[in-house]
């Protein structure tokens, strides 16, 4: 059972969590001091022990980076995303996906569960989760969550595809990663009216 933290302990915990997510390793005490503006290492050691006693971390004090979170970061699963024909746009739900320290932690990041096989050559399969970083635009070649705002669902429809802006043809190409399927072509004017990039796919999670 996790006990409540003081404001300073929360800042220290978030520093640890952020370092594990971004750097794939816990911070040293010196790095924690620098991150939160405390000069006294003994003060940080005191609060690390408090975090341990409250159930938030485990400590190996003889190691420079001997900190481990007792619960790894999670991201919300907001629904399903089509790897094929766009399906009804995802709705927010209560499910969360546990991630290990090798996945990056970015503000607003969320997961969607894939339905369909249009991205199998990119090793994205039916039932997988894709991790999505919210973004309003994409570079050519990025795998995106594309939202058809005029779709049949209450909020539209969404699909996951590789994005290409083909300016010479005045169109957007949403490219599947399945050689048996054809790309989706959307005229640039129609894209501007009826479609949008919702986010960039940054990873794939497959429960075993």
C-alpha cells in the first residue's frame, strides 16, 4: 500500500520516474539534487528512505543508481484503432496499460488496441497496443493515428497508417504495411476539411 507523499517527496519521485522513462536508468543522488535544487545529499537520502518506507521505491543504498520503482509507469488505453478501414473513433476508458522502464514517458501519451491486419509488415498485429504521442501533424513516413472527422461514429473514425503528403498529386496517402492492401488516397482539400493527424505511433506493446 502506497502512503501519501509530501510535496518534496513527490518531486523526488517524479524525478526518479522521469529519469527511468527517459534515460532508462534511475538517477544518482547528485542528479536528484541538481534536478530539484537541493544541495544536501543527506537530505535527499532521508527522503529516499521515506519513499521506500511508504512503498513507492526499493533501495540498494550501496549502489549509485540503486533505486527501483515498486510500480512501473502506466498510460491510459483510450480504445481501439483500426489497422484497416477506419472504425469509430476511440472513447476514453478506465483501462491502463503497464509499461516497463524502456518506454519513454511523454506528457499526454496514450495507448490504443489495434483491430485488423493492415500493418502486419510493420509488425503491428491485431490485438497489439500502439503507444501514441499526441501531435497535430506528421512527417512523411511516420506511422500516425489519422482521424476522419466526418466518419460514422459520434466523434468520427480513426485508423493507423504510414503518412505521406504527396504535394505533386495534391493528396495525402495513408499507406498500409500489408502488400495485399491498397493505400488510402485523400485529396488535399478533403483532408483539410475532413481529416486530421491525432498522434504519432512511438511503440508497439504485445502482451504475452
